[in-house]
C-alpha cells in the first residue's frame, strides 16, 4: 500500500453508518489515528446489522475509501480489516449425556468428547431450521454452562467416578453466507480482506483489557439495529449474544410521535441527551415544531426499559442463568440517558457497575485531528484495527485427510474443531462401542453396552497427536477413524437375578433346592444361553411336576400329589409347595395294601363267627348269642367310638378318623397299639391307645 504499508485500515460496517479508520501502532501502549471518515447509508441498505443491498453498501464503502485516500495525500488503500456483526451470530444451548456401562474415572479426554458432542448437537439443531441444507456454519465459541455427574450438577468432572456424565453447552455459530456477503461487498468496493473478526470481539479488545477478563463481565455494544453482547470469565470470552433492539427502535418511537422522517427523528434522539433547552424541528407537513429534551426522554422511557430488560435477560441466559459482576456499555445507542441505570436495576447490581466506556478506554488512542472525540461510538472501529495486530479471530486453512478446511480462528482451535468443520463425525474420533444388546426380563427393558474399540490415530505434520491437540494455519492433519469394539454379548448365567435365584420345594418331607428355570421367547433355556437381540426373557417362579422329577432324576408315575391334590405332569409347583409320591422300591401300593388288609380282616371275622373264638364251635352250640358291641379307643390322642360290629381290628379305625390313604403325606404309615407295633389285621379292644399317621 505504498506509504500506508505500516498503516491499518479498519471498516466498521454498521446499520446506520460506515466508519473507516486508518492508523498505526508504534508499541503495545498506544495507537495513532491518521484519518477517519464516517458516512451514513443513504437508504436502509442494512437492517439489524445485516447487509440487504450489497451494491449500495459497496458504494458507501467506496465513498469512505476515496475520502480516506484524500486525507492520506492520495495513497491508495487496497486491504481492509472488517468485522461481522453480532446480529448474524446464532447461539443455541443444548444438553448432552454420556452413559458408561460401568462406573469409570472421568478423564480430560472424556470431558472433551462430551463437549464436542454438545457442539455437534448444537450444529445439528441449527441446521434443522435452515431452508438451505447446503448452508455452512462455523463455531466461533462455545462454553459449558454446567456439568452433571450422575445427574447432579458438578463444577468439574475430571477425576470423579461416574456412571453417567452430562453438560449444558452454549455454542455460537457464524453463518458462511454472511461472511461471503461481507467479502463480496468489500470486493465490489475494490478492497481485499486482510483480517476478519467479530464486532463484539473488537469492542472487547478496547473496552475490556485482557487483565479484566478473569472477572465475569458483560460487554454490551448498543448500535443502531442490534445490541451485541459478549461475556468474559476466567480469562476468556465464553459467550456471545444479541437482541434485535437498539438505537433505531428509539428513533422509530420519536418518528411516530412527532410525525418526522427517520433522519430527523435520529437527530432529535441525539439532542435528547444534550443540554439544549428546546429541540426545534420540522414535521413532514413542513410545520416548525419544538420539544424539550426531557419530554423526549419521557417518551422513550418505556422503550428504554424494554430494551434494558431484554438485554439483561440475554446476559443472564449467556452467563448460566445468573447476573454478571459488571457491565461495560459501548456504541452510540447506549448513550441515551437512563439506559445504564435501568440495565443495572434489571441485573440486580449497583448502578456504578454498569458504565459507558468511551474516553477512559480510548485514552491510549492519539487523535492528531482535534475534531475527533473519544466517544463510545469509536470503540468498535478502533478495536477492528487493533485486532489486526493480534493476528487472531480470522479464517485459517488446514489440510485434513487431503481436503482443505476453512476454520474461524478463535485462538484455541484443535484437531477436533477441524474434524467438526470438515464434517468428520465426532464419534469417529473417540473409541466406539459395539452394538448394544437390548432385551426384556420379566417385562422390564434391559441394555448391555458393547465394548469399546480403539481411539482414532491422529498425526499433525507427521507427528503423533490427539483430538485435543492445538492446530495452526496450513497444518497437515491425518485422521484414521476410531474402531468399533465387539458387540455386546451376555449369557443368562450372568444375570444377577439368575445368579441369586433358587427355588425350594418340600418333597416327601425334605427341602429340595432347585435353580430357577428361565424362558427365552417361550422356550426353556439354560444358564449357558447367549441372549439375543430383542429376546423376551422370563425368570420362572415355578416348576412343573415333570420338570421337578426330571431334576431329581426320578421317573414320573401316576402317584404324585401337590399340596395333597392329585397332580399330573403339567401341574405347576411353586415355592414351598408340598410334593409327595411313593417310589417303586418303597413297597407295594399302599392303597392296594390297605384294601387287601381289610379283606383279610373281614375273612378273619367271618371265620371267628363260624367257629367261635380260638376255633370253638358255633355259637348256637355253646348257647352264646352274637350282639353288636360299642367300644371307645384313643387314636392319635383323641377318643373315638366304634360301633356296629362284635369285634374290631386296626383297619376299622381308618374310616372312623378320616385317614385319607389316597393323599399320602409321607413315604410310610406309623401303626401302634398301646405303643407296640401293629398290623392292620390286629384286633383292638376298648381302652386301647392307638397311633396311625404318615411318616
């Protein structure tokens, strides 16, 4: 640029005007403005910070360029530094979670993966609302609003043990079409872009020196169409935001109330903050009118309150739901009286902590022309020039897997940022799990996660690197995507319920402990069964009679009773049910044995009746007469009366006491008369003490 090679040319392309500044920096402590030109747009070629008419804005820039070149004694300007307005930034907050298959110690890589997952989700959410799917966005900043450890809010996740981590991520994106519009406009004005930054960053560079950025501060740049917001914390810029309300909305109120054109209303607004006693103007009817500055301020009070409220809400939103420690206000729109006090009240902080930044922050700037004033309007134009010397917040190019990738340089670019910009999926950077196994157990959904694979292998300029490695312009990055681990596999025996599960039955008076059976999709399976995707597992709380006998290695016979009820093979036996049966080797069928004994007892009685006791003659021959006798015996501790016969045998008490031979409750029968072992055919007499029970 000839004489101007040591000079920096900065353009602040605003909604109402274009400010061109040319200057130079001798050392870190000062900046000298050689020339400055301000031109207002003849038409509303820009609205809310967005270029609507590229041609008309380009003509205004040409006019600024020519005027500056005259002030520079005809030296030509060919390169320019510009800034994208906060209006074009898109900010979104998303929540993301990462669930681990088992408790792990969280490392920095896991936290980084979680954050990038949030950025990727934010990008996806923004793309959903786009008409043109081809439109590209650059992530210019993101901040973690809050972390979660096992669903509880946590300040720092690193080194904690967790089953689940999460984060609320606030990400800010810059649309490519806006950048292209700026580049095209500047190109039409005969200039090339030397550096591009964001207007909030340019203003921050001047209004909030780096030593203040450890504090939680908000910068509000109140322009004509928008109020741009920037938040600092812990030494860096953490968030950007914007509300589409600024100086022009106040001008519109005046235009409507006083029936004047927009430019006249803007002049009235400026004079409202002056010390004039009256403001004179002509309305659209050509009539002379006058108004006091106080009455204008009163007219604007409601709109100023609304603007302060919206800005405070956005500040809180960008700052994790809470107020900041202080607010610096720049831009012409912030000069309206009462604005800073209202903003302080909305934020709940002392009014002294919300202040206009102008002369005091521009004290390092030298203005050889005495007509220049150090006002808040000049903060952003000077910041655009100074940003050139910082060599940051510009676009850089890197080579990723042989493809050129354009990135917005936010001073902390990493391999992961390049991968996201190139459309390389975030999950291909970090170890990937094999396919999860999903099934149900007794109707409840279960999931077993697959195993982790290997992380991506990354090199920068041939040297080993990681996803979080810092990158520089023109770096050659190679990423070989991560691998997928084995799919999940799980045997039935690994189910906690199956391991602990057992079922107890009372079989012939003894406890029999059995493993619980399990069904997969209605079919019985063993503990070695490999669970399949979408299996329906049911852990049974019963056995069938056939299953129980099979487990005990006993052949089934039709002599099994469950809780004293005759059972078949399919009868279900639940926990602690009583099962009885008689094994073949235990002797002949008891029922048959008793019936046989009864028959034998009857024959004995008939023989006695014919021959008399001990084989004597017929009763008639002896002169005796047979009569029915009645006796009382004690059976199992209770007295019973036997009647209807002349003689009684042990077998006769079966029907009297209701002893059910068809429902065995043991494997044998105890039979005693007066504590001596007895048989069913043994005679009994009055007063005998008898026992008859299952054993």
